[in-house]
């Protein structure tokens, strides 16, 4: 009871100190443990609202949603956690569970393109730092090579060559991340049932129906509607409110 | 529905034996729970469908004494859906009792023995105080609007019969249709939401009834209702209203559970009734009275997870068929709720357990048990629990909060936690059974099976980060990437500029070389004093050659004296100048390679007679009076040095 009061007081604040954020996180974990999923979700969402993000909070929120049966939000937050962490075993396992409970079965072409899989499997931060370190370090060693006396500069030359060569794949990976980020927009169906129509209008014919938890690609938007593409290539217009961007 | 108004006595006698086999209803109750030592109270014992051979023992206690006993019996016969009917015989015993001492006393149960089987009633708790206490029921009786002589009918000397809860209601007789009218009544005027009140509809008649052809129940909007009694046969009871004897026939009795607070209205019931017999019969239509009921809201302070429909008196329990099972074998867990209240509207808590146990949706079965006009019963939810791995798992206790209208408070009943022990799967035991002499074969010992699956647990530690754009979109990234290229370009540019800035023309270069030659000559002057003639002459020669290279533009080292002379000539040097230079060079050669020779003799062997002659006439001629060595080497070196300096200066001033 006292803990609940403290949690309520902390949740109502506009700003959290790191210690308060850790306390909220712990309280939310405890709420999950006693199956009070509503309180747990509220705690994690407050942390996100106050800028305390990261794969841990997103994973716990997604797992709580999954435990409480909210499939759409579960997949949404777990996908966000996967992006934030650059892939992790527990995130993947819970995502597999969530997809197993999903109502929609997409027939054919369910696998994501290579570039997207590559981007999901790697961390953009690590790739960018690798590029930066190898390129700048290689350049610096090359300069050093220029100023060192002949006979005492071979090591600098070899090291510079190695770094500059390793900068090539790192640069390609960063380019892939940048390309996917700029061109591929993905979302998750969060509405329990969402009608996908042939045109962006309420009166348009319904092409098919999708359900909570389905991951789709967002192509373009028009008014209240957004054009979605299923992994097998099916495309239609769905109401924007029923889809959340990852 | 058609009802007949005559009791079929003969048929009833034939079916007496069948009635004996029916379930026995047996209970006792006191008319007061609090009495004085000077007061009496009545204990009513009711036995239904007990055979004649049964034996009833009244409660016996030293704390109480029985002042008088009375007995009555009532028989009714109901036609069922089939051909046979049910005869019901009810016997009532009323004991007039008095307490012997004060305190919270317990009246022991009565015992009914039927064919060596004993039935016991519940004991009755009575608080006894000193003196005389007011009977709470006496006032109510005195406040009745009209006396009811029938209250003691048909046993006027037997008290207690009029205390039964299913006693007929007090009614007002309509001015018209006073010989046959329809009346509805509620057993309580004020209830909580979800609590039970019982609606009874009677026909009061002073004429013979043939049948009731149709009964229209009032609309029961705002109520959840449950049928308690719908007699297929009219059974009349005598009732005297305003001194006029009536027969009262029960048409319907329903339990009502209001679903919202406020004042609930219940409309009129209607019935088509046929009076008289055969050709003298007459059909009339009667409309009953309206009723109102005050429904109180549930008080605040409900416990967590309370459902508004959970009103009554309940107890909850769990049962598991076997606490120890093998992997792959399902366990049946029953959650049982029993008590009084609107069972069909009750919301039971769901069974939950650890992720290692898969709990399937339950099957629900209700068994209604209406006792003494109160709805209740038993709800059983049976869960199928399938273990996903071996181990010992605990199903947490279930809490069931409800509102008890009798106490006016919320109560929470709980189950005990259940422990399930899951042993390894059956394949292990099958293999063990095949082993010789029951020994455990190698490699087939029971395994603790840990199957994958289920939700991965939460992350205990949090590492918070803030949402930021990717690294390549931050300001420093592109400049940092371009920095090495910029550095290389900058260094190349600096080198180029520096090269341009340090570029020299031929004149300045020659001037520089001439200056260097002079510096060299100055250095040679130091060697002159150091006593190193070879080094001295070498430096003088190099200085002079370097000077000439600067002036003539091109390498001169290694040229013969003739070739050098030709270059000097070609460069426009005068003959004296050329001779002077050649002479100095000759003297240097002598000084370097023939240190013992007199350098002043240089030019004698040069092949150029004029040069040698001039040299001899010059410096040497002046010193000829003395010995060559007498003038000393030092002087010779001074002369060479002076000659070289003069040659250079002469060239500059040319």
C-alpha cells in the first residue's frame, strides 16, 4: 500500500531523477510479478514519457503487454526494443511467442529482405563508430607515415592499411542503415481488427482484414489512412489510428 | 399451464411409499435469539418426508427445559411432468422452552433417525439475560392492521406456526371482487443491490376454484430472477382476513435480485381463473397489485477485485485430484464456490499459476440448491492443468471478495495454495518396468525435463538511454570523416607553397656559393694556425674551386689546369687573374701532396713558364734573400691564403 502510494507520487511528477527512474522501474517489475499488469504498464510508459528509454524498458513493457494479452502493443514495443538493442535472445524469444499468438497468417514471402535483416541484426551505433574509428585512425597513421623516417615507419603503414581496409565494410553497413532508415518505414497493427481498404476512404471496398500484432510496411499516407504492405506484398489502405510506427 | 384444485387423496395414499424415499428436510429454529430468564421461546422443528418408522429426538440440555410440545402435519401432492406424482408430508413440532441460566447458550441439535441413519439439525445459539426481555415480534403483531384469527388455525393451541417465513402475507381485500382476488407480496421491503427478495403471488378465494388457465407474471425489469416454486397443483391454505375465511393458493414464487439501486417497481400479475365445476364453471380475469422495493446501493470500501454481482454468503475451496503426477499427465483442479446468493451471476476468480504450468480454460457446472426459500448452490470450475516441465509448483491461493447483506459488510474468503509435484514422464517408468529385478537400468534414469518455451522473464536491471538520432546524423560525424582527407590536402598544399617560396634564381645561387666559398676560406684561415698544412691547403683549394664554380656555373672539380684555364678564359678572365688562380691551385697541390717542398716554388713545374716565372718574381722574389725554409711554412701559407682571397676579390670587382 505504501509502495503503491510512493509509486503514485513518483508517477505524477514531471521530472524523474535517475534514482527515481530506477525506483519506478523496480516498482513496475514488482507489479508485473504480482500480475498487476496495468500498474506495470503504467510505470514503464511513464519512464518512456520522461525520456528514460532503452531496450530494457521497451522489452519489459512489451513483455507486460504480451502477458496481459495486448498483442498489438506487445509486438510494437518488442520490435522497438529489438531496434534499440540491435537484437537480443530474450527479445527474439518473446517476439516469437507473440507472433505465435497472432491471428493473421501471412501466406508467402514472409521473410524480410536481406538489407532489413542485416540492419536488424546489427547495431547502427557500432557500425558508425567502427567506420569513424577505422577511417580517422587510418588517416592519422598515414600522416604519421609521411613524417616518420624511412626504416622506422613500416608499422604505421601496415596499420594504416588495415584500418582503411576495415573502414570499407563498416562504411557499407552504415550506408545500409541509413538507406533502410530513410526509405523503409514499418509499423504494427495495434487495433484488434483493422479493415484494409482498396482506397483511402471509409466507403471503399475492404480488401482484407488484419489483426493486432501484424507487422506491416508503411508506404504512404492520405488523410486518416495509411497504405500498408504485408510481408507477402499485399497492399491496402488502413486507418492510421490502428497502426503504430515502430 | 393448467392447475387442478382438488387433492387426489386416494392417489396420495398409494404413493406414500414413494414419498418416503424422497430427500428428508430436517431443521430447527427458535423464534428468538435473545431471551430473558423469565421469558419463554418457541423452538420449531420441521421434518419433511420422513417415514413413519423414523424416530425424532428433541434437543436435550440442562440449560433449557421444555414446557410443552405440540405437533402438526401437512400433506401436499404435486403432479410432475410424467404420470407419477410426488406426495410431500411435512411435520412440525413446536416446543415451548425456557432457559435455566444466563449467558450465551447453545441449544443442541435435534436428531432424526431413519433406518439406522441419523440426521442432525444445526444447533441454535441463544443469549439469555436476567429478567424479562421485550419480544420483538410482539410489537409487530400488535401493529398489524387487522387481527388474523387464522394464525392459529388449524392448531389454535400450538404456537409457532405463524412464525414460518413462508407464512401468508397480510393483504388488503379489494372492495370489488372481494371473493376472488390476486395478490403479490415481497418478503422484504428493503434490500441491497444483488441481495435476494422473494416475490410470491397468491390467489385468495372464497369460492371453489376449478383451474387457473393462465398466469401473466409482472415485468421484472431491473431484476435478475430465479424461479423458486411453480406448483402444478393448487394447494390451498386457510386464511382469515377481516374475520372472513379465505383459501389462499400459491401461484408463483420467484427470487428477485435487484441489479441497480433506487426504488424498483413491480407491475401487476394477471391470471385467468375458472371457478365452479363442469357446466357451472365461470371464467374470470383478475389483476393483482403493484409493488415497490427500496434497493440500497452497496456501501463504499469494496475490496480489490470485487465484482458487484458477488453478493450473498459464500465460501470457496479448491480440490486437486492428485497432487503428484507425471509429466504429460494432466491434473484436474476444481475451484468450488458454495453458499447463498445469486449463483448464476457470480464471478469467480481465475486460477493462475507459474509459466511452467499450462492452465486451460475451465468447464463450469452449477448445482442450484434452494433452501428455505433462499437461492444458493454450488458452482464448480474445473481446470485442466498440464505441466510443461518437472518440478514442484505452487498454485497461488484464490481470493473471493463478496458483500454479505446479513452483516452489511464486505468479506473475503480465500483458498489454500495448492502444490503440484510433477515427476518425469512415463517413458522412464516403462523402461524401468522392463529392467531385470526392478533395478534401474543405466542411461534411463528419470530426467528433469526443462522444455523451452514460455515468456522470457523481465529484465531486472535497467540501463536508460535517451532517444537520439543515429550517429551518422549527428553534427560531428561528417566533419570527422572528412578530417583525414582535409589533413592530407593541407599538408600537400603547405609543401607546395613552401617549395614555391624557397625557389632560388641562378644569380642568388651563385652568390650563395660564393659566400660559402668565402666562409670556407675563413675556415681555412683557422687551419693555418693549427699546424695542419695538408688540411689547410685542401680547404683553400676547395674554397677557390667552389668560388669558381659559383662564378662560372658548373662543376670544375677534376678539370686539368689547362681545361680550367680554358674555362676561365672563356669566362672572360684576364690572363693575370687566370695565372693567379692557377698559381694558388698549384701551391695548394704542392702543400697537400708534397708537404716538404716549398710551396713558393709552385708554378715552376706547371709547364707554363710565364706563370712560374711570375710567381718566382713576385712573392718569392721578395723573399729570395733568405732561405725558402727560413721564411717558414707559415708565411708560405699566408701568401697562398692572401693570393686566394685576392683572386676572389679581384673576380668580384671585375
